[in-house]
């Protein structure tokens, strides 16, 4: 099933809004997918697209600095956070 670009943009907005609500806490793909009720692989594809646009940052290391083997955490980029904050007030 293919989703329209419009629907994918709305899902992307949901992801960005969720990351903003939890900022500065980086979240795993699983938590984001569970929150917006979507498949993890689909969410990961959207997250990678948002990362390529510079809207979010992928974190591939745990808090101790050890690389994750198969997981990533995600958080808003500083510019995206500032932009969201401006629109909230």
C-alpha cells in the first residue's frame, strides 16, 4: 500500500511534534513507532528522510559512548527545536 506524499508529511509532522514534546530526551525508533501507532520499519524510513533534511539527529551511541549494534535514538536538531519553540508561543 502506498501512502500519498501528503499523508507521509502529516506522519512526519506527528513524529517531529512527539520528539519536541520529549525534547531533549532522545528516543528509540521503537518508542516513536509505538506512540504514533505505525510499523517500525516505516517509521525508520521517515526518520532517515527527516535526518537527511537536517530536521533530526540520529544518535548511534549509548550514554557511555558505546556504539549501538542495531539501534538508534533520535532527537530534534537544534534549529528544528528553536523553530518549534517559536511556533508554540
